C-alpha cells in the first residue's frame, strides 16, 4: 500500500510539473542544459536535476522583487565570488532548493509523519547555506589575499627604490601571485590600461573589502600622485609581517584541538583491545570452572 502511494505521488508530481511547464511557457530541459553547458565553458556536463533547478530558478527570478540596497550588495558579492548569476536568480535558486526539500516532506507526511519536521529543518538549513555561499566564497578569497599581502607589500617597498611605475609593478608580481590575488590583479591591470589608474585601484579596494588591502591601495595611490612611498611601504611591510606571525600562531594553536580527537580514537582502540583480551581470558577461565 505504501509503495502504491509513493508511485501515485510521483506520477501526480510529474504530471503537475509538465502541465505547469506548458502553462508557464518554460523552456525544455534540453535547451536549458545547453545553456548551462555553454556557461560552464568546458566543465562537466549538467545533470538532469541541475537543469531542472536552473529552469525553475529562472522562472522564479522573474517574479522576485529585491530592494535596491539588497540588489546592489548581492550583485557586488556575486561579482567578487565569480558567480555568474543575477541577484534575483541567486536568491531564486536557494528558494527553489528549499522548496523542493519542503515538498518532499509533504509527500512523506502521510507515510512517515515523524520525519516531516526533519525535512522542514533541512529546507531552512539549505536555504541559509545557499544564500551565504557567495559571502563564504568572498571571505575565503579575502583570507587568501590577505595571507599573501605581506610578501606583496615587502616586494613593493623594494621595487619603489628603483622605479615608481605602479602598473609595471603589478604586472610583474601578478605572474607569480596566488590564484585569488592573481585574478584580482589581472582585472585591475586591464582596468588601469583601459581607464584611469586611480579609479582602477579604488575598484580593487571595493571588490575585496579588506582593511589590509585598503592600506596598500592608499599607498599606491600616493605613489601615483607623486609621493615617494618607500618609507610608507616599509612600515606597512613591518606591520603586515607582525600580522602574519600572529596568524600563523593562531593556526598553530588550533592544531592540537584537531589532533585531540584522534588521540581519543587511539585511546578507545587501546581500551577496546585490552577489553577483548580480558574478555577472552575470562571466557576461558569460566570454561575450565564449568
């Protein structure tokens, strides 16, 4: 009986989807998959589920209305994270995923009523996780860039003693920079070549939103305006070096807590080994007594 109800629910859901797709004039799955594959630019082929999610998100994105502040903030975050979606499509994708999980909870409600609250909590968790994906990506990218800034600033301090060509300085360093900083420097270099150099540096500062990067950009702007900048960058390199040492100390302090759980696992294994040996000896002794 339960199997029949599940099959009936799946058939009804499939039929309702095709009817709604025809009424709402949604594109076919093949056309949507082709669009996703073209946007991925050589990445693995899009799955049926991913195509369906994109299709539903694209339809819902046209119905969503975001405030101007939320739209600007989300658009800037998505651009920094490298996610090629509009703010409406990004929010719609999170809503669709959460809605599908919630719908799954409604389907199993007649069969497993005790599990239905789990689907509700899972839907809420997925929604908040998806809406924070871009922010988390930007945060990790900012941390990677800040970890490399001490070396970058020290290099600038040395180069300024011989040259004050900021554009050339960025071009040379970008060849050996890390992935996150390299991509941002390449964008800034192209922006400086095609427009105003000061504006390009200010855009770099705005995209990342890092106080350390702001200090570096402030020094580069001073160099472009005629300041020597050597003393400023030497002091900045000293401060960034102290920050790097502090960051490494924090990482080292976190290592014992990560290792501690494995120590407990080893202790449990040793205790289990002794308990097994003791149990076997007790069983042998009991066999001789009886």
